[in-house]
C-alpha cells in the first residue's frame, strides 16, 4: 500500500525516483524506530507505522534534499 502511494506521488510530481519495496527484516531494522509499514526518502525514515496519503508523500518528496550522484 505504501509502495502504491509512493509511486502515485512520484508519477504525479513527474520526478525521477527509485521506489523499492523492502521486506527483509534486517534491512528494516537499519532504520531506528521503524515500524511497518514505513517510508524512507533519501535514507531518512519519514513515516512509520501507518500508510501516508499521497499529498503527504508529495510534500516529503518536494522538500527532500537532492541526493548527489
């Protein structure tokens, strides 16, 4: 569900982003305080324990600092 919302937000904004669903327990544990479902943008946990709305995800995406290549 979070993956779908994230993909919708990326498509609506027309930005380039890699959306990846992570199910590996040990990968999830890398983000302290992470509860599932969760959303990470540029290696920062922005939401955990609930499914955010598309509007929230768009706001997080537009305010996230650009990552260097």
